[in-house]
C-alpha cells in the first residue's frame, strides 16, 4: 500500500506541475486555468494509472484513489457562508454539477471495485474524512503567489495523506 500511496503522490505532483505550466502563458484567469488543468490531468492519470502502471511494472498499483480525492477537492472548495442572492444561477448550477460529478465518481468507483473483485479498495471511500481538515485550511490560504506556490502543494500533500490514511485506517480496523 505504501507503493500505491507514493505513486498517487507522484500523479498529483506531475498533474500540479503540468497544470501550473499550462497556465503560465495566460494572463487572464491564469489561476483558474492552472487549477482546472491540474484536476483534469490528475483525474485521467489516476484513472489510467492502475492499468498502465500495473502492466508496465508487472505489479499491481491502485491509483483510482486519486480520482476520488481530486473530485472531492472542489466540493470542499465550494463550501462557504451562504447569503441570499450571492450566487448567479449559472454559479449555482455549476456547484450542483460539481456535486453530481463527485457523487457519480464515488458510485462508479464502488461499483467498479465490486465488479472487479477488489475486495478492500472500497474502504478509500472513507478517506474524505481525513482530508476535510486540511482542505478547509487550504481554503483559508492567502491568495498570494507564495501561498499558491508553496502553501497549496504542502496542504495538498497533507490533505491527500489524510485521505489515504483514513482509507487505510478503515481497512486496518476491519471495515
């Protein structure tokens, strides 16, 4: 499981670096482009990583947990105090869509684990509890270059570690 964790961290690191680099040429909406690129790249690397890495290394690597984590990040990111009429209709539907995608990924993840007889990998669905405190801290980071360049990657490391650790803890406790 340690190898799975390390590979998943590498996926998040590569996705973060590529997302950062892809956003550099843009002056307008740079940060949003970087975040979106990071999430899309991480999701696809996480989804494909299990098959590709396992075949290449001749050892089973489970990277689907990255997909769970990466779809959970924006759900926590959209939490805030609600004020009447504070969001436009399109923003409200965007948040609803984000939540629907997250729930769909969780259901598909569980069904695929069940179908493929991955008997304990479903325990990573409990990982969200371990990531929440760190993702809430991440929301509070100052929106300054140093916070984005240093703080976000460090907090993401802690958040994913909490996520992964909670899933492993569920497995150890005997689900």
